[in-house]
């Protein structure tokens, strides 16, 4: 078949038009960086309009973290229960993917936090005198009435010989505040790197009146660093050079640069990460039949080169914290430097032994899988930004810092200057909501009609429950200061109190250098008051993962 020139030209034009429209269709419907698939409008136009990071790939792995791909596991399946606590009944749970610290938070990491607080909020100034002191670890936890431990009391936190050892003497509240501080410092560094903040401002220009808070920046960037526009740039300074048409905008959540907050892992996350079923796909291990973070039923290494070496730092027996000199079982008597033992299959170190670790959850003897089996967590207290008379979120100042008096009389800051002031949600905020009905959910499904024979409603209580008829009627002590600063203490000596469990005791997981091998099982669980510290409890941080469950392009076969 012969085709003349006119016919060939018409066919060529038809094909070109078809290809052109096909290309445009893919560009718009496929989420092009320049065209909206909803309206056809331009996105990220230099002259204005909707700004969105269409080139976003995946969440950046923040400093110190490793990725933990989420999945299902049997939470609470212990191999032994010689204590007969019956507080770890097996339940099937699913956790989303998240990031977790490769190691426990070390002394040098925590001292960086202390140095920042002392430099920015000098304790010599009246307004800030309780900030630095409240963050200090309790080094006296090392003392024993019948033991000589003054070396650790005086040196463990600050001596460089212990720099890579896990920090101890930190209570749960202090661990939470460290995590908040770390969030701000990391996001501050990211924004500086991307040209939204002046280089080295985080070190040279930060003062009590000029600080960076992630949430405050997202709410009102112009208020960061005291509103100093020479530090807080409108747009990326390195990309705006010589480009007068570029839109001057601050970094926003839509930029994809701001990382989620560092926080304590939930109990479900911690246990899932510790047991690390990802490393062995055998059926019996998938079902949860794994005793330690490593494979096998024993604490000693079975590999030929290192056979017989202990896989964790724990108490071998009565009076035996490290073995015979020259033939040490675990090469440590107290804590050991992080990364002294092999990691588990997620790449996490010391998920058994060394120090036990705080997790986020409030303790209860049961995990209520009937209430929830996805990202299980008991401890939600929902807050909202406090709105001022100008209709904008209130920023904490030196005059509006709030403090709490802990049970031991120590003063702990609740917020810092530069942060957004928070308040509890109200009844109006939860009106007609189906998923939650109050701000404080720590005792959700606990002390209500379904769980107590002695339920009664009390309109004077925030949660509507009679304090004397709750499921867990722990003592109600009072510790505070009078009008002139003298400490006041009132002890609850009621004979009707039957438990130490309340809304302020937190779960801690994993065995420590003081514990026998029984506690190395990740499913074991214990609790401790959130405002008290010990010489064997430390912590590590976690961070939620946004976006897909894993970095794999397709599902595994």
C-alpha cells in the first residue's frame, strides 16, 4: 500500500497530537509537580498559588534512629512467669512502621541537653532557676546503705570514661522533656541546612528570649528567634539569591522537611522492636515463640568464634554481676558502653540487659485488646493550643512558664519559653465525637460500669468517676509549696487503699545490669512512678514513620 505525502503528513500530525494529549494526561493525573490533577491549575507557581512538595521521596532518617518496619506480633507471650504476675496475657497486636534509637540515650547525649538548658536559661536568673536543676539526673540513685558506690555517684554522669554509657537517674517526665528538646534541635538543624534559618544561629544567637520550637514555628514562623528576620528567612535564602520572582514562604508541613517528634516508644512498639521477628520467618517464631531479642533459648553466644560469650549485660547470679576476673562472663559489672553486644535483627542494641527502659504507657495489669489492637497505647491526654485574645496561639514567655512539684519535692518545668502554651480539650471539643469523649484517657475502660462493681458517677470529677470508687484506688499523697516557698507534704494514710497502680505509674521494659535473665524476655513488664528514678532504668527515643509501611516498591512474594 502506497501512501502519498499528504496522507503521511496527516498521520504524523494525528500521532503527534495523540502522544501530546497522552503526555498531558499522565502529567496531570499522575501528580505532576506543576499541574493539579483536581483543577488543572499550576502548583508551586513562582508567582503564587498552592505550594506543595511534589518531589517528596520519603521521610529522612533522623539522627540516631533506625527504621523498624511495622507488622503483627503476639504481645505479652512470655516463656516463663515464675512471678505469677499474670500481667502479660498474650494478645495479637499490629504496630505501624516507626523509627527507634539504635542505642539507649547516653550520658554525653543527655549532657548536651543539660548544657543547652544551662546556657539558654541560666539558673542564676530568678525566672529560670528551676529549669536546669529540674532536668538534672538524680545521681544519688547509685548510693546503697550497705555498699560503697560513691565513685558512680560522683563520676558516672559527667566523667568522659562513662560518656558512651546509658544515662540513668532520669525519671519518665525528664525523658519526655528530653525527647521534646531533641525534636526542636533536630528540626532546627534541618531548616538551617535547607536555608530557612541563618547558619549557626542555633549556637550563636539562641537566648531565652530567642529560641526555636518546631510547633511554634509551624504556627507562626515569624515568632521564632524572637521574630528576628535576620535569622528566620522567608524562603530558602540560598535559592532566592538573584531570583526576585521566587515566592517568599516559610517551611511548612507541606514542604516535607519538618520531621515528626522524637518521643518515648509505646510498650507495643518497644516489645515488637525488641523481639525482632523480622530476622526469622519460621512459623514458630512468627507466632511469637521467641524468648530473647536474639535467636535461641539461651543467653550465651553459639557462634564458633565467640561461643560462650554472653549476649547481654545482666546479673548472672547472687553476688555475680560480671564473672571471675580474667574470665568475665559479660565484661561489665554495672552498665556497659552502648554497642558492647551484638544488635538484634532490626539493628537495635541492648534491647535486653544493660539498662531497663522507660516506655510511654501508663501501667495496667492487662492490655485491652478488645478496646484496640492497632498501635496500642494507654496514656493519651489530648491537648490543644491555647488561643490568646488576638486569636493566635499563645507563646510561653519567661513569666508564663509552668512548673510541677514532684512527689520527692523536686521542681520540674512543664513548658519552656518559645513553645506554644497547651491546655486540655473541653466538652465542646468532643461534642458528638465517636472516637473519644474526654481529654484524659489514661483510665479509659477502667473504673467504669464494665470494669468495676463499685462504679458511681461524680459530677465534680473531670472524668466523671468517684475517686473513692475507681478500679485502682491508690494513695493520694500531696506534695507542694506554700505561698512563701516552704515544702508541704500530706500523706494519705487511709486504710482503704489497696494498690500502688494509678494514672502516674509508667511501664518499663527489658532487663538491666541488676536483673536476672528472667527479665531479659521482651514480653516481661514492670512499672514505676513516673516522677522517680533508679540506677537501672534508662530510655531511648522513637519517631513515627509517615508515608508507606516500607521502602519496598512491591510486596514480598
